[in-house]
């Protein structure tokens, strides 16, 4: 009987070389085609094989199984969407003891005397195995094999991505030692992370016995597993030296294995990754920069579909008395509207259910859910409810075993996981697990075997009633699946299925949608697959039930590829400053792993102590920061905290929170456009400073805590990459993330000038040169001051709309909300604007009903030329005009559009002139100059596919 267990990172030790076997000589090799892919088979001593597949000019895959009899079939993978990206013109030669395989972009060298692999681009080494010890394996006590792959870690290389990993640093090779061993350990010393990928219900990020021996748990330690696993990372080398000397480069590695995997950066000038079970299967992506690697990675794993626009609004949820009846929920909804704090999303927890029977409603607490959701829709809300993968065995709220469709049909169809173990033992009936939602609110129940296609279809059908009631999107929780105890396993040590229980691997082949026979495997070997299949089954079920709509799932957990089906919220965060400090690098790392929509619960979900009221400064700072992150939801455990909604606080909290939530709504179009860009290129909505232009080395300071390039809090430090970021391409955001701090150091990337964001409330200030650092005053409690540093890249084009209390409010009342494009002084640039009907229907995807417009500007003699050109034009917006704002200018002497001189609107005050512009019906447009803001505003009627506006000063 296999004794499967969780292995802490310090117990997975290929670096010890004890009993680990290295691959030897390559005795022969052959080249062949496997479908549309060029495949190389390397035959090694001991009847072992290594396979190399070319998927594009810059991408290849390596597979190795220590079992000489391994069939190397095209097993199903959730990570990949396609078999290859593009055909490659392969050139092969054997020279000097090496097999050299080249494409137009890269060349692989395989050492035939003793297996080792290196990658070159233009003659420059960009990736390599150590020559003496690299691809290794070991026999486990249970008879299986573990595998590991060592790689060279170049001197200046940094490592980013890794999906949902804790830690206050984006680079996981250089983490303050204090984050692992406490604030008194190794002051100013940095060491590498030793991470594992093992989906786990890590409440408060403090689960014991998961990190390496002697390390502390908590939000700063990336070595503890969390809810989601994305074993993908990017190596970025801004200043290659030594054997790697040459231009800067980036590359990526995806470890395609759904058992427990590892990535370890504690090997000095080497690192390794490995898998506890199954074959070592990894993909390599070569690029000149990070964005190029992401483009390749998301071509392989699939691009995200556009989200409903309301996803990017503000959301509120709570578990407990403030939300557990119809009237309490409606009270929260009404209060937000009364306080005029914009909000779109309202989340109903498992309180909606009839005694925690999933897919039901309580007739006592929520007697008519359709009536309730209709009322909330009338107020502009879009609603989700919490759906966990358990199908309850509970009685109903009256203590009776009344009919329960999900349970009854699931049993009748044989859908549920059976209690059958790998060695044939077990009770061989439906497995019964336990979910504890907190405060003794629990249920026993069964779990669908979601590796089966029929189970996935059955699961998707269960949402029919919820959609009929008016639920708009799904909150997918407890996805591991999370358990506290079981009839069959009372202690439930790893908070999920027993590791040896047999569940179905997916029935689909890797690249075919045709169903084939599914395999049963012990849960230990496919643990990270369950919540991926859960989100997939939910998403595809929603598609079948509402085929004309876009769908959204906000999930807690998943695996690489789940971005195609769901966004990610980062689990049960605690209300303390450490969770604020790790929020930015956490979201950035997730974004660099192909997931564009993620975020933590604003204010924290868990209480730091019973009865905690999140203090005003903490909630304000968290809300200010969250306003610029993709997923923006205030959510808390109301059984342990009395409240967390901004309107329940004394001033200035409501005003400060309203101010930044309103700014979020002004920028919805900008965020929506960044989402569209993600669907085309894989670039995240929120981006690290190194994403686009940079000066080599400018973000990579291994300085001390008192260095001005770094901030410090209780001995913890981070560099410039960790607490500043871009929203979209051109908006740089630098929140304050430390308590009691009223100012912070802000760094502006080199290579251009930057403008302080004024939100058209005061004139544009003189630009600041990039490549400098300065102190920025941003108190949390003064609404008349900037409470967060925001800077705009010179030449940027930023679209804004007027504030609404919810997205589409003005449309509902028969009004329009025209866009103002703020065109900043400086270098020539362009911007792509994406418009569709309502952000909810899928006509853009299914019928091409959208408009894509490029707005560009360039300097001309004495002024600026602005061009607005439609690139795709199968949608007509409600607005018949738009505005061009030109801050930091003098009054134009002439404005021409389509060759016609535009009239200037005037008045006794700026307000009168602005009203004259708004009321103007002159075509193709008109303009006015705001003397208070030093800004020219131009109104253009949207009647031409391609129009040029010349502004002369």
C-alpha cells in the first residue's frame, strides 16, 4: 500500500544526491513527426528516454519518465490549449559531441556524452543545465519515482510568476531571510525561496507543518502552499554576465504536473524544479523580454475571454449576521446607495442555502430569491452566491430529509467519488466528507468525480435554478475540495480527500475534445486537478444554460489554465498590515502566470482576534490600493468582525473610500481596455515596473533596509518592484502599505518624463524626469490631498468617463456617458479603445459586434495632430460624441477636425464655457479652453471612421 503524504520542501532534496540517479550517455537519437509537432527521441543508458518537442520557433517541451516502460501517451493536461503554436523550420546537426537543433530564433545543444541541455539565441547562452548533475530521479519508498531538473541560475537573473504564492517580494530568488525565520534572523540578508505547489486550504496562511523545518508561517513566507498552483515562472536577466554575457533576455518554464511539485532557489548559482509523482514534463519559452514570454505562454495555455464589465466595479460580501437574511442583505445594498459609494457586486454566502444544501435556498431566510435578486437588479447590483463542491447529506432546515435534487440525481447517476483506495480497500460506497464554514456551521456530503465528462455536465446543470432566480455569476469556494473531517478519515490531516482515494483523471486527451476512457488515479497524483475541473465544469455549464452571455467565476484555487474559466481571489487573508504589504507582489505574480483577474479581500477576511474592528487607517489604505487592482471586493467574516463596510465608519473613512472607488469608476474604460489587451497578448491588467521599457538594472537593488530604494516595516524590506506597479501601460501607482506612514519614496522609471495625476481637479504640474526617486506626501485621512501617488507616462492617452453608482446606470436612465481622452504632453503614442454593447452579452466574441479604435497623437509644427481611426467597426456606441482633453497646454489658436476649423466656445467662467461645449451641436466639433486647469477640451462628433484633429497653440 502506498503511503502518500505531503512532503515539505526541505524533505524534497535532490541536491543531497543521496540515491538520486543522473541521466547518462545519449546512445542514439531520432527525429520524427508526431502529428504536427517535430519530436526528438533521445535514447539513454538504462533503457531511458527523453523526448523534446518543438512547438514554435521559440518554444519546446521536454518529457522524462524514470520508468523504462512508460508509454509517453498524449495524456490530458489542463494547462495547454493547443498542440503547437507554429511550424518550425528545424535544422539539425551532430557536432563535437553535441546534438544541435535550431530554429529561426533559438538553438538547443544536447550533450551526448552525458545528458545536459543548453539554449542559445544568436550565439548567446540564455538557458542551461549544469553539466555534471541536472535531470535526476530517485526511487520512493512506495515504489514510484520522483524527478528533478537542475538549471543554472545566472548571476543577475530574477525569477517571477509562480501564481498564488505568499511573500512581500516579487522576485523569489532574493527574499529577505526574515520572511522565513522572523525579524531577528539575518538582518538585510536575502535568500531564495524553496516553494511547493500543492493546493491546500491554508486559512490565514498560517497552517502548521507545511514550511521547511524552523521557518515561520504567514503571508511573507512563499514556501507554504496555498489554494492555487501555477508552477510557471519567468527568468529575467537584465544584465547578463559571464557565460551568459550579451543583451538582456527573458525566458519561461512551465512544469506540467498536477501532483505535488517543487521549485527551489536555495542552490546558489543553480536552482531546481521537480515532481513527487509522475513524469517530469516541462515547457521552455524564449523571449527578449517578459511581455514576449507571456505572449508565447498564453498562446499555449489559451487566452482569457473578456469578462463582464461589472467584474471591474466595486464588490461587497460578508459571511455572517449582516448578510444572512434577505432583509439584512437588502439593507447593505440600500446603505451603499444612500451613501453614494459606487458598487456593482453583492455576494451572498452559503447563508442563502437550506441548511448548507448546495444549489438550494432557505425558505426561512431567503423565501423568494427571485424577488430579492430582481430588487437588487433594479438597484444596479449584480449578484453571486457561494458554491462549494460538496453535495450535502444534511436534513433541510426543518430537520427533514426532504427531496434534494442535486443529491438525488447525483446518487442515481453514480456521479460521486467512491471510497475506494488504490490498494483495493475502502468501503466502496460514496465517500462522505465534511466542510466546516466556521462557527460550527458545517455539512457532511458527497463530492462529484469531476474528472468524468458526465460528472462535469451534471455539475453544470445544477446551476439552472440559481440562474432562474437571478444569480449573475458564481463565487466558487472550498475548491481543493476543502474538508475538515470525514467519516472515513476523522482527522483529515491534509484537509481534503485521502491521498490514496481513487478519483478520475480527465477523460479528454490533450488536444482532442473527443471523449475517451478516463483513468482512476490516487488523489495524490492529481491533487491540483480537482479545482481546475470544478471551475471548468461550472463555466461550461453556465455557457450551456446562458449561451448568449459572458460568464464569470471568482474562485479560490485552481491550476495553470484555470484562467480560461475563472478569476482568482487569494483566499482567507487576515486583517493585518502584512497582508496589505504582500497584496501587490501577490497580484503581480499571479498576473505574470496568465491570470489577469485576481485580488485579496479588501480589509481582510479573517479577524486577527475575536471582535476585531479593522482600524480606519488600515481599511482606507487597503481600499485605496485595491481601487487599482483587478479584483476589488471588500469581504469579511462577520462572525468575528462586527463590520467592514466603509459607510459604517466615522469620517473620513467613507469619504476617502468613496473618493477612490469613484476614481475606479472613472477609469473603468481604461481597465476594460487593459482586459481586452490581455485577451490579445497575455499582458496582465496590473503589471510590474519591468513589463515594458526599463533601464537595465534599475529595479533590482539588493540594498539594505535603510537604502532609499527600499522601504522597511518591522525589519521587512522590499525593492521597487514590490510596492509600485502599472495599471495598464501608462499609469504608475505607488500606494502606502505601512501603518502610520504619511509619505513614501516613489521611483519613476527611466527613459522619459512623468506627470502627477490630477484627475482634472487642478492644473497639470511640471513633468518629473524618470530615473529619479523622491518623497511623496500622501496622508490617508485628508480627502483634499492625494492619498496615493499616481503618475502618468508622458504622451499617454487615458480614457475616463463620469462617475456612476454602478456600471450602466446612466444608460438605464436614458442618458449617455461620453469618454474624455486625456492626451498628456510629450512623446508620440497611441492607445486602443475597446467598446461593446453592455459588457455582459457575448456578441463581441460570437458575432464580432465590437468596435476597436486607435487614438494616436504626434507632434506637428506648433502643436499636435490627433488621429482617431476605427480598426474594427461592428458596434455603434450610444454616445454620438467624445472629448479630447489636452492638459498642460495654453489656449489653442486653431483647432481643425477633418480639415474644418472648429469654433471656440466661451463664457464668463470656465463652467459657462464648459456648458457651451457640452450643449454644442457644431459638427464635426468645437472646443473650449479651461483657464483654471490649463486644459483644452475638444468635442468631436463620432461620425467618421477615420478623423484627424490638428491643434495649434
